[in-house]
C-alpha cells in the first residue's frame, strides 16, 4: 500500500525521534523469513526494549541523515529490518541471537554514534556484557580494596581477643 507524502513525513519524523535517543542501530536482511519467525523476533525485541521495524530504505535514509548514524545510509539496500535501542548491546544481541537459529535473517551492518560496524562488528558487540553486568563488575572492583582493608583492620582486634582467650584458658588450666 502506497503512502502519501504526509504519511511518509510522519514516518520519517517518528523514526527520527527514535534515532535521536538511540545508542545503536543494527540492520539485518530478512529475505525468506516466515511470518511466525518474524512474530517471535518482534516479541523478543519488545522484551529487550529494542525498537524493531521494517522500513522503506529511502525513509530510513532520510531519518538518519544529519544524525551520528548517517554513515549507515550506504548499507541500507535490500529488504531490511532495523533494530534501534538505547542500550548499546540490546539490539545487536537480539538480532544476533535470532540469526543464529534462523539462517534467513542475515546481519548486514550496524552503527553506534559516529561509528559504523560490519556484520562481524555487530556480532562482537552482541557478545559484550550488558550495561548492568559491567556496572556490577565495576562496583565489585571498586569494593574489593575497601573490603580487604576492613578485613585487615578487623583482624587486629580479633587477634587480641584470641590472645586474651588463650591467656584466660591457660590460667584456668593452671588453677
């Protein structure tokens, strides 16, 4: 069904608003993908907070022009599905995991702000830990010296108490 000019402008505006908040855009070719599989992919994307949409490439090019994702415009050829997310890893992970089980979904390219990635770059991004995991590791790393210091400080009075207990036991045995 053909869209008129105002509908196209509305689509470009909607996509532009999503792209403005995005950290990553991943593009995959879905040629030969069945409707049931596409429904499963859309469900997984929703659960992960990924905006997933099939767009006309000309409209997608207009939406990314003038944004940090402009370099991706050259990759927009063929029947493509666009995954956009605020989490830098989420879109890559959802599409990569789905592509592993469905050979009809082929990762084409991706872009982070001012950085273009090929399919291998998207796969590498998908294997990175999520933001929450990285923050947890950072927190654990930051807490380790403090925890060690506290244990060391706690050991001094504990040794003193153990020594007093040993002296008390020795005097009790002597009496």
